[in-house]
C-alpha cells in the first residue's frame, strides 16, 4: 500500500513544469521524460497537461502519445495514448486542447476519476468504483474520452493559460412496467497556469488544477447512492540563471484528494472516502553546452493517507510515507543530426508508517508498522532515443533488455521500444 503512495508522489512530482530551462525545441513528450529518468527539471511539451500556459510556448504544435504495449505484440490501442494541440489565433492568443482516455499518464484535469483507475496509487476506489461497490458491477459506466479545451493569453514577459475539461457517462433503464434505474458519472476540471519573468534572470512557473469527479445510481424504489471527490494540485518552480550554461531550479508541489459517499438504498447518511495529501520540495541543476543537456536534482516528499473509521468494525487509520532522497538524473545529446540519445536514473529511499486494525475484526485497536523502502519498479536506469525528420519527431523509451540481448535481438520477438510519442511543429 505504501509503495502505491510513493508512486502517487512520483506522478505529482514529475508533472511539475519548467520554462526557459533550456533552449526551446518543439519536440518531446512522456517518452522523452521517461527516457531521462522521469526528469522533472527539463522543459517539455508534456507539461501543458498541468500548466496550460505552456500552450503559449508550444504554439502551432501537435503531440500524440502512442503509448506502451497494450498486451500481446502488435496489438492495437497502446496504453496511455492521448492527443494534444495548440494553434495561434492571434498575436497574443492561442487555442487548443487535449483528448485523453481513462489511462492517461499524469496527474491533471486530463486524468479521469483517478481512484477508479488506481492513478492515485493508493487504495482509493474512486467515485465510480465506490458506487459500483455498493450497487453492483456495471451500475455506473466508468468515465472515458476526456475532452479538454485550453486557451492562453500572453502580454509582455507573461503568459496566462486556462484549461477546462469535461467527461460524462449515463446508464439509464426504463422498463414498460416495474422498477427503473438511473446511473451516471461526470467529471469537471479546471486548471490555471502562469509563466512570467519576475527579473531578467528569474522565471516563475506556477500551475494549479481543481478536479471534481462524481457518480450516482438510483432505483425508482430507493434512495440514491452517490460519491464525489475533490482533487487539488499545485505546482511551482523558479528558474535562476546562474550563468549561460547553468541554471538552478527549485521545486514545490502539493496534492490532496478527499471525498464523500452517500450509500443510499435504505440509508440517508454519508461517510468520508479515503483521503490523501502530499507535499514535496527540492532543487536541481540544468547544465547545457550546445546540444548536450545534463539535468538532475533531489526532492523531499511527505505523504499522508487517512482511512475513515467503519462503525462497529474498525477505527480510523493514518498512514504516512516520507521520501528522501528522491534522485532524478538525465542526459540528452545529439548522436546524429536526426538521432538523439538519452539516459536517465531514478533512485528512491524513504520510510513508511502503516496502521492496521488489530485482528480479528471487529476491532477498536490498531497495530503499527514502521519500515524503510527503496522505491517502486520504476527506479533504476532508463534509456531513450529521439528521431528527427524535419518538423516531425518520434521519441521513444528503449526497453533496456534490447541492449543487454545484443545480437540476440536479430530475429527475436521482443519489443524494442517501451513507449512512443510523436509530434509535429507546424512551420
């Protein structure tokens, strides 16, 4: 369970944005970031998902994540696919948007019902799963196909961005006679971002998101079962140019999730869902000479989770995890005019405190465990490549085993690339 909490912290941390950290090149995406060790210190178009002001920078630009393998080799519909675009409609304005599925990689308003998709990384079932747990599988259709609209306005050295996302489902049944049913789910999200030069050598980048998923189900003969959740995300950075080659980048991130469940049927009461909060801060350096970029740093993160008491069964439980240090390192350089190489490394250390009801249930006391951990399966080395064909780019995370297998890859059936992102910068 605590390892899932760690994954949440990583997701939130990795979606912090960075503007003017390196020379702007309209290319990149989730595959590039992953190839550089999930690096939160580099500038990349993926970050318009958390700060819409990025669309003012990546204008006249289209990005599509092709995702990772969805199952057997050559199967369709890779995991984590989404489409993003930004188009300049005036000297100061851009319009664009994001089309995302329910397997979106990242923590923003593009992500649908995070608990139901286990994207929060903790034992939190989300609003759809919470209602279906009470009413039965399939009572509410899970959310999918999220649509986000993004607009930006720039003036002077400042860019403002606003994003609005919405998705919904219905599942109604009206028989000629007898009991009817109504099931529905929806999510409304807003995010606001600003990028501004507060001095000639310091750029400030702040993005915030507010997400509200909800679900309900009701028979014509009973009370409504309803669940709702509120998710708040805040990401901030400052970029201090120490010299033309070196930049210091401090980071602050915050996330919280909470909600309520009205069980309905014969009940009219409500109860709290599992809540979660995370705060992290750290700093890194970007060193760039020509097309060579080295970026890395360390982050401290503290996470807490509250599991509400269940009357007559178990008391309230409080779990926590402290992550320090969380190291992210990445390097990127041009191997050829059309080929980019990347390496990265992630190292995670921390401690966790977990409370569990003393068996057997029902119980009024708690057992506590305190232990160390060393990260999630995502830790360790990463490898990536980028292909440049004029204004078109294809970035990939390389399956490290391809390098280990060597000549054994000839005629083999293993996947060479673990994740792919395609992009096009319109001239």
